[in-house]
């Protein structure tokens, strides 16, 4: 029996919806609908027409639009989002209509005016990744648009999108024209600070993601038990998952002096974990090691690696802070620096070193009378 030939074409697909639409409708149904219609009538629909787009369908707060050109689709999305920012300038934050946009280029099926297929699904998933008022695009879109539009892209890495079999490289459009690296640096805390980045799955096996993430979770939890170390929470560090990172930028953005990163590689039933501790202020490697084990008992292996990594990192952090304190002029040392210098003197294991350590601990106490560690070490001396 002959099969009916399916009509297909390569096109740019734009998917958009309103961020927080249910909340807006719950607060004011009629007002939200009136706002949405006004925005579409005055801005959205005219821009789509201007850039030769075709509205395939609308679904309440969402819409699916087809463009012949990636550049047209992206230019249209940018102008809509910038126009919405202007229109929302005087509107209270909790009443603003803000769109999320996803754009992909792919092969689609045309059926009775509708468009279907994997390309449409990818665009819809990209829309879900976009921030309020933001745009996410696939790697195909970024490649075609790069150099044609003066828009900076932030590489968000490969993402495993729901119901999409292959990973998709995702880029965020920076509408303000400001690269993420130019964000103001956060101040460093007054004790050793570390961010444990998601370990890279180097085996290419998606099922190993859980193992790599589990290792990082355990290391973060174990380091958090050290009251003398400031550890960044998992929710903050995992925003870097799948993204190429600059440790100096991570240090600035998270306000940490040290970064731990690593990778997991699997072969048959064996696994190798590598880890490296980096000074984020200089990008210098302070410690590097690797661990081999069997996957027969995953939890035992995770515990073993965690204990080894943490057992070596904690002393390294303290030693690095001691060396940093030694390099600072005496006049500018704060209480914690005096404490670290005292620890360095104490480890000489001499009477002179002990006397000098006690003097430094007392100096720390003079600067901070609530510094319990300095009291404890002075008493130990």
C-alpha cells in the first residue's frame, strides 16, 4: 500500500510563553488578559510581521512562530524582549507580563497549517530554560547568527532536554549587551572559601551523571562540616553544570578563593575520578590527584573518594591560607591572619615558635574578642 508523502522543510522555530502566567491569572484574570492582548496588538504581532514570521498557533499565554531565517527569528525576539522591558518599566514587578523565548532551527513536518516534529519540541524545551524576559537558543541558531547580529551569547553547555534523545547545546542571549564575566565581584569571606563545581562526565555515558553528581554532593556535605571553611551551596555551583568555566570568573561570581573541579571516566566496571584544587585568584593549581575503583559497590566508592579528597583538601586550604597570610604586610593583617600566622609558628615545634604563636594568638584576640579558635590555641600554647 502506498504511503502518503509528508511535507517537510527546514525552518527557524520560535516558541514563547508568559513567565508566571498562572500566578498572574490567579491574581487578576481580566486585567492579565487585557494586558496580554494589548502587548500583542501593539508590539508582538507587528514585530512578527515586520520580520516575516508566521504565527502557527497560540495557546493561551503561548505561541509558536515560524521564520524562514534564523537571523529574522532572533532579531524579532530581541526587539520584542527589549520592547517589553520598556513597556514594563512603570509596571509593578508582580503585575508584569514577561515572555520567555526559545529558538531552534530544524526540520519540521507541515500538516494542515500546523508544524510538528523534533525541531518544534526542542524550541519548546529551550523556551522552558529561558529566564523571564530572556531568550535561549540552540547551538545551530547561535552558529548561524554569530557575526550577523551584535548580540552577545552565553554558552550554557550541553543540556539533556526532556523527551529529546540527544543533548542540545544551549546559549543564552544577553539582551543588555553585558557579558556575564563583567558582573561585580562578590567580597571574599574572612575564612577559607571554596566552590565545588560539578564533576565532568568524561565517559560519554549519560547514566554516569548520577555518579559524578553524587560524588560532588558528598564532598560538599563533608566540607560543610568544617566550621573553619566557607563552602558554597550545591544550588549555586550546579548552575555551572555543562558549561565551560573560567575559575577566576567563578571565584568572582561566587565570592570564593578556591575552586575544586574534577572529572569521572568509566571503562567497563572500573571508574577513574580526577580532582584538582585551584586558587581562583591566580588560577594556580594547589593540588591534583586521581582515584581508581570498581563500580560493584557505588556507595562505598563514593565514600572512599569523598574521604580521600576532603582529607587532603582541608589541610591544603589551611596551608594555602597560611602562605597567603605570610605574604601580607604585618600592618594590614586582620584577626584571622594573625591566627594563621600563629598556626604556622606553632608548627615549628620549638619553644621560640610556641612563644611567637602565643603572641600572635593574643593579637588576634585583641582584634576580635569573640574569636574562639584564637582563645583555644592560645590556651593550648
